[in-house]
């Protein structure tokens, strides 16, 4: 071999002058089929994006050196570039069989599986790579898989490892921001962004995403308008209009994004818009297309499930509802999640999730349950009510989980599937709260009926998509009803009540206690009412669980509120009548309610 020529070729190679290096390597190979030169030639072809030539010469190398694991590894890389994935997988596996300690093979095979959306095998290979070598790149690749399959906490843990080694790695910084938003860690996310040195467009984009997620629409719009990348700008504009309830404007913004640039998230958002426009068929089509692009898109699965549940397709709906976001409890790491078609007989904890309203809704299944091997976590404010109503079952607060040991755990939203399998199963619906303490009125004008009212959801910041109403608009159509009105509304409402007194001369009675923290007193007050008129908030669920005659106002654009279905009477709470309203017919709905009461 001409060592002078080889050294010259290697020098060109190191300087990334691949064509000059390839020319000399070819000349050397023609004179002597040397393995080292064949390997360098194949590698240079890969680096020069001449993948077919790379495959040709690496296969020649393997013929004369069949145990060269590097040759198989590089051959696999070239085959990936040619989209010959099956052959590439075989080549990677051959390299691994020769040298199972070469960590980069597992990492590269993981990348291949990730690219073809086989996330299970991608995760398996990234785990094997990390077990061999704590390379930060491997952790980043694994974090991408975790994110895709909905394991946000695990993805965040991997990113924190990467950013410990390289705090300025922007791709990891941006992914961490996205995960913090998905996990609703808005304060932590804000603090993290403020300490980063990102370019202006990246800052605008991430702040817009953060503020949209936290429902601060006014502030988010300011950042959206500053974004320079049109596709991203239009995607976020669409999300902004959607949260405002301006569905046609949301659709117009998405339509400005070329179809060739449609991602699973864009398709999922199309589905949300059409669902809220009342076109479930079109919505389902978009959600299914999102899943075609990414079979692990849990939001699309969840949105399909919400439509199925709304339409009483419980068999499929519960399966897809499973993919909603759920809280993680580290004290339960040694228990297994139960997800079989039948209930376990061993000691099992049922984990509450989401808001108090959801807990009350799903805990209505206690009326169906005969087995007593279950412990239920409930909001601490409701503990005494459930303990008094169901003395044969055990209830604890979330903070007490670590004090007990369990064989299995089931999330409350998944527990419902064992009892609600068809619309007919609601025929057994019953009140949840029993043995309710009598409310002690300081002044009780007994000559009038008592009507409890609740008109807003204090945590909702979006406008027409919100379930909140103006109290003056709420009271005007029902002012003719002969009754004493009692506020059941938690939050700061004094100005609302004063405004109604001044303009309508209606005194709304508000007993003095902490409506947010003293739910037992609120339940007693609700029980003392003759009728309840409420929007969709915790009051609707408390009144339904008490079995009170309730008139419930639901916005037609009701998004995730699947459990009210499309019925005039609630399936979950038989004494609750449902009125779907929009900006044009709210008065009409309230007049209907007042007529029924009168």
C-alpha cells in the first residue's frame, strides 16, 4: 500500500474534503483491496451523502472481514439513508451480535425505530445504550421517546441530566419548556425561560405557548404577533382564537398553513375546532389522521374518546379516555396499575384526579359497588361527607397515600369503565351524599322558596369558551321568580351581588363561611335549597350528588364536558335538567327555567 497516498487521503478526509479523499481511496482500493481503506472509503461516501456507493464498498469490506462490527454499523447507517430500514435493522443487529458493548449501535438503532414510529423498540434500544454509556446524547434521544409516548416526567428527568452537562443546549432547553407547559408547571416554566439566553423569536414562541396554556389570552396574543415564522405564528393564532371561542377565526388561521406542513398537533387542533362546531364526524377524521402520523398521540386518542363517551359509546370511549394526562404518585412506585377487564380482589387504591367536580361525578359509581377491597382517595374537603355517606368503604386524602401499602392502583376515571358500559346502566343512578348535616340559617325567611345560584367558574380566563356568566345577565330573566336567592358561588362575588341589588333590587343572600374550603357547609346549604340554578362548575356536581332539583346551563361550545352528553336530563344526576345555551339564546333558556320553577 502507498502509505504516502493514504496519509494524503486521510488529511483530506479530516478537512472534510471528501471528494479528494474518495478519489485517492478509490485508487488505493483498485490496487489493493485493503480492509482499512475500504472502511475509510465507505465512511467518506456516507459523509459525502453518496449512500449507494457507501453500501457497495462496505459490503466488499464485510466479504473480506465478516467480523468487523464497525463495517456493519456504518453499512446500517447508509441503508437508513436509503430508507432500506429492514436491511439496516439486520445490519445493526449483526454488528451488535459481534460486539454487544458498542453503545452507539443501540443508540443508532433506537433512532431508526424512532424515525419509523416504533417507539417501544426505540425506548428499549436507548435504554440499552444508556446502560453501557452515560452519553448525554443518548438521554436526549430517550427523552424524545418519552415525550412521544406521554411520559412527560420521565422525559423531563432525562433533559435535566443533559442540561447538567450542557446547560446551553438549545434543543434541550426548548423541549424542557414544552414539557413544563404540558405538565402545567407554569411558574417553574416562566422562571426557566427568564434565565435562558434564547433568540427573540424562540422567546416569543415559548412565552406565547406558556401563556396560552395558562389561559392568559391577552398576554399571549402580544407574543404571538411578534413571531416571525408564519406557520408557527398561525398555529398559535389558531389556538388563541379557539380559546377565545372564535372558532371560524381559529379555522382560518389553521387554513393558512400548507397541507404539506400538517403535523399531528395541527390535525388534532382541526379536530377540536370541528368538534366544537358540532361536526363530530369531521372531527373524528382529523383525530384519526393525527394518529396515522403519530400512533402515540395521546391527545388525539383522548379527544376521540371524549366524542365516543359523549355519544354513549362506552366500550371504545373508556379505552381512549385512558390516555388522558394523569398525576404520578412516587409513593406508589411499588404498586402495579390495574387495567384488566375485571376488578381485582386484592387490596387496591382508587386514585382521584383532576378537579373536585370530576371526583364527585365518578364517585357516584359507589352506588354500584359491592366489593370492599378498595380504598378511595378524595379531596380532603370532601372526606367527612364520603365517610358519612359510605361507612362500608375506606376514604383517605391524597396526602395520606404514603401511610398505606397496596397491591394495585386504578385511576378513578378508569374505574368507571367497570360499572358504566351502556346508557342503561344509568338507571341505577342515585344520590351520593347521604346523612347531610342540616344548615344553620341565622335568619331563615321560611315563607319563600329558596333558590341557590352559581354563575361562574372562577378559574376560567377564556371568554366565550368559559362557563362563566355575568350575574346581572344571569338574574335579569329570572327576577320575576318569587323566591329567596342564595349565592352558592365561591370566589370574590361581593361586587356582583351589590350590582344586582342596585340595578334589579334583588337581595342575594350569602351566608358567611369559606365556600372554597368548607365544602361540607356548602353541601348543607345546597341541601337546604328548593332549586339550584348553576353553570357547569363544582356546584352542579354537588347539587347533583345531593339529588336536588337542578337547572344546569351548559355552553354549546362545551369542549371536554362530555359527561352532560346531549340530553335534556343528566344521565349521571337524574334530578338535573340541562339547558345548552349560546350567546343568542341565554335569555330564552333562563326564562324557560323561571317558568318551570313558577
